C-alpha cells in the first residue's frame, strides 16, 4: 500500500522451492483447463460475441459526444449519504456497515496492476473481505470504484462451496466481474433517475460503455485466433501485425483493427472474457434487480451457475441472446443521452 518497494520471501508461505514449484504446476493445470473449455465453446463465442459487438458498435457512437466534466471533490458527508442511500435502495446497506465497522476499506498508493484503480482481497477460509481504492478521495470515480469492489464482496457472500469449487470459480469462471459490473450499472442509473450528480454520472456511464466495448471487441478477436495461437499462448508476445494479418478478413476497417491491437495492453484471455461476459450478463441482471430485487430466482440461479465451467446452456436457457442484449443496450444508451 506504500510508495516504496516491498521485499517479500516465498519460503514462509511455500516452505521450500519444491512446494513453490508444485504451486506453479497447479496453476498451469488451471490454465490448461481454461483453454480446453474455451476451445470447446470457441465457435459459440465467435458467433455470440460477433453479433453483440456489431450491435454495440452501431449504437455506441451516440454517446461518444457526452461531454467530459471535472470530477470535483464531493463533501465527505454527501459522499457517504449517496453511498448509503444507493445501497439501501437495493437492500445492501448492511454490507457497508460491516466494512466501516471493521475498517476494511483502504486507500492504496498504487493499484493491483497498471491502470487498476481498485481491487478486492478475499480470504475463502475466514470469508473476510478487504477493499482497496487507489488514492482514495471523495470523488465520483472513487465512489463508483468503491461500489464496484463492494460488488465483489456481494458475489463472494453468495458463494457456497469448498476450496476446490472456489479455485474453480477464481481461475476458470468468466463470471467474476458480473456482479461488480451490475453494481456500477445500478449505481449510475440510480444517480440519473434521482438527479444525483447527473453530469458526472453521464460522463462516467459513457466512459464505462467505451471501456466495456474494448473488452467485447478484444474477446471477439480471441475467438478468431487459431488453435495454435491459443494453446501456446502466442498472442501474449507475438508481433501484433501477425495477429492483424490472421484476423483482418473479419473486419471492414483493417487500419482501425491495427490501431486497436497496437494500442491495446498485453492480451489476457481470462481477463478479456471475465469483463466481456461481465458486461453482457450484468446488463440482464441489472434489469432483473430493478424489477425483482437482489434475491430473485434468476439471481440465485446465476450464483449457482457462476461456479460451474462455462457452458452456453446457461445463456441460452435464460434468454441472454444477442438480440435481447441489443434491446437492453439501446434502452441504456437512451438513458445516458436523456
């Protein structure tokens, strides 16, 4: 959490180098399982994400003109009143009370990774959760970041299973960002519908849509890579121009594709799909919570499916198809423009 380098040793945690090597081997096993599951549903991802990306790109231009505003400090009292009133509106006020009583919300000098502005640490043995916000201050972006991280705790609270199932969820699921993304959507809608910091909420909402579009597009690109690139992880360090040449026939504007890949950070399949499906499923669940609350049958069904390996069955049987997504996305765009 400080601004100085921290020195640590593996020995107290892994006993010796042999145990550490075993740990790394176990991680490799999860990586292999992730890729094998991905390849099993690769054709589904390609068709599904391709339709969604096309629909999003038809509409997202309408909010790119939303004016940016200065995110001025919010009085501390107002900051917490907004936070409490929002969480109370969805029946989750107690979770914030718990964090504040335990002093489990922290300001960190740096993020968990480059570009990261918040992160959550969760101990599956004690079930304790700690939230971190980079350079925490009382502004709208940090209010939204805090709500995003609270979403992870809500998600973990609903997790029922042993350590094997938790590791499967943590390393193999595409749904780890769903509840956090849902919380962000619910919060922005709450602000717009109640006249709270409207210019800031519109600016932030539009920015989030752009951020999620990039993950949707990136995930669609993954579905176009051949098996060798995926299984050997060559997308991580191979020349970006090579990737462009392999998938350019699927895009109208080759130069735009080249620019996107050139400017993109290191590609990570797990992260891309966590945020892409986090965006997709969260849009449906946001509508569900607004209609039926946080503890509806569909929400419980999601929590059960979240810890299972990916299967298109869940998406199909819940009606989370591209056309339904596009209808809800259009509704969201109109709300931001209003």
